């Protein structure tokens, strides 16, 4: 997906990503080493919700 074509509601801020990761103990532990795909929007980074969801599914499944 081209970041330019992403809908604003599909992109999360760093704070939104951290809120989501810190809400779960397993994800909180993984967040320390987390490297998520991101897109640059001006001078800020944004994260696709679908990429974050896929990362969570992959990592939570690996720790179960």
C-alpha cells in the first residue's frame, strides 16, 4: 500500500501505537525490541493499523 493513498484513519501516531502495545503484558515485553514498519508523514512517523495488527497477531501467536 502506498502511504500517500492510506486513509488518515488507517494511520496511527506513535502515541496510539504505544498505548496499544502497553495495554497488554505480552506486548509490553515485546515492545522493547519492537521494530514496526512505518511511513514518514512530514516530520512525523505514522504506522499502518493493518501492519500493527499483523505484528501483534504474529508475535502473540509466537508466544502462546
